[in-house]
C-alpha cells in the first residue's frame, strides 16, 4: 500500500518549514493561513487546496512543485510518520 499523499505533503511541508527555521506559528503568520490548519496539513489530516499550496510556496520563496517533491523527504522522517499512523 502506497503512503497517503496528504501525509507525504505534510511531511514535505514540515521539512521545508524547518529548513528555513520557522515554527508552524511563524509560517501561519507569514502566509495568512491558520496555525491549527497548518498543523492538520502537516499531520496529513487535511486535504490542502491548490490556492493554499501556492500561498505556502510563495511564503517559503519556493516553486509550488517543491512542496510536491515527495522523493526529497528524508527517509528517517517518512519512516517515523508511517509507523505512527499504523
């Protein structure tokens, strides 16, 4: 069974957010997206819209495609999240 795309997206978003040294709260304030919503996205509980993907990418100064580059997720992070969800 392949991993849920919502979970992969959340892992990738969290990875990129941490790479710039931002908390969820900082990303929320900078992007205008609620922190609780971002938390749900990062946990794979929310099906994020294209508009919000573009908004987050712009806030992080990245192309939207960077948020969908699931192959760039560090293996340790992916394995950890998959174990939690089972």
